[in-house]
């Protein structure tokens, strides 16, 4: 199933060996996907700020843009990817807003970007741009981790919220895109759902359960309900796949625990190459569709992550 047709790739020209460009080129080769490759530079100071130089800010920007275009072309050539027909852009301004504006201008349906952290800080945190893009970018955002060019093991994270049509549509989207990306590399898809603890103390306090046996029965009944729901979701998603012969099978993981902990443990256990998750927040704040669970996962995983928005999301960043 072809999921994307117009991808934007952000390249840091100060780095070599960009996995984002390699992954985007791989996706483009498997279907009719247009690529735009861009880099982002700081905004050129105004003429008032540069009065002593006796040169216009437009002239300086033209010079800087030409030099950066050469560097970008060099990085593309060094990558060994044959993307001669792609468009190239140099963006000026603060990284996250300018990238999102380019997504809006170009009507891109996928953003691919290398993870933004210095090598010596790999075990600390993601850069601020990588945290802003999943929150505010209207299209799917793939943060590419070094060395994760092939998606041999894809972990798709789904959320249970009965009666929420938007959430169910997002779940199907997660599974279908995870399947599509895994199939390009003959990979496998692991669908994971965390059954978060009930809050046993509260249930006991209101006499909802009388003893351990009652609580275990309640817990087992909930797990059975979630299992039936997950089976139906996978059956629905498989039926929606137009190319079922090449679609990978699904391995289910229904695990008790907090989602952020369950996903991180399973990702490390599987040595996952990619995690696909939704950024559906229940805060009700327009333009900020990312919850605490998603942010915790983004900050701690050591693999590529693809974040998806629900239908109808409108970015707070505008042209």
C-alpha cells in the first residue's frame, strides 16, 4: 500500500552519513514519491543590524544561500543516493517553524529528519526541534536514528479508547503505515498495546473489589476485552490492505503496565528499528497533539520514530 507521495527531507549539512536522506530515498524508490531535500540556516540579520558592513541583507542571504546549496548538493552526492530529480531548498529562520511552513507550502505528506543530538549526548535527550515537530507538524514526522535505515522490526503502538472514532481511525492508520514501511524491507510488524493498571487502591476504597481474587477476575476480564478489540482492529486493518500478499504478518503484544514503560522495554527487547505511534493528546489544546506518553517515549528510545496525527489536525504554525 503506497502511503506517501510528497516527502520533505531535512539534511544537516554539517553532518555526514545522513540516515534521513537514505531512508527517504529508499521510500521514494519503492513508489512514485516526490522528494524535496532542504537544509535550515539561521535568519540573516536585518540591514539595520548590519549597517556598518554597507551591504544589503538580501545580498548576504543570496551569497549564503549559494554556498549552502553547494554544501547540500555535496551531502546528497556523498550519500550515494540517486535523487537527481529531487527539488532542493534552503530555508532561513528558526528550524521548527520554518520546516513546518515548508511542509505547508509544499503540501508534503511526510517529513523525514535526522535525530538532532550531538554524538556525546546520545543517552540524554532529543533536541528541541525534534520535540516541536511531532507536536505541531501537520504531516507524519519520521525522526531517523543513525544506522536505522532498514526497518526490519517495526513496533506499532495502538491505544484503546472505545467509542472514540478519531482514535480508532488513528490506530488503523498506525498499523497500515507500519505494515507499508516494514513490507518495503521485508520486515516484521509487532503491534503493542499496554493495559495500564486499574488503580487497585481506589477500587478497594469504594468496595468495588473485596479481595485479590475479585481484582484478578476484573483484571483478566479487561485483558480479554482488550484482546478481542485488538483482534478486531488487526482484522480490519488487514482487510484494508490492498496488497495483502506482500503485507507482513502481525505479532501481537498485549502487556499490563504503563504505556511508556511497556513500549520502551519491548522496543529494546526486539531491537526495534522503528516505532510508529500516534500523538493524540487529551488536553483539548488545538495544535498541541502530543501526550506525556508519546513525549516520554520520544525522549528515551534509541531507534527511529514515526509520529502520526489524527485526521483534522491543524498546525498552530501558519504561513
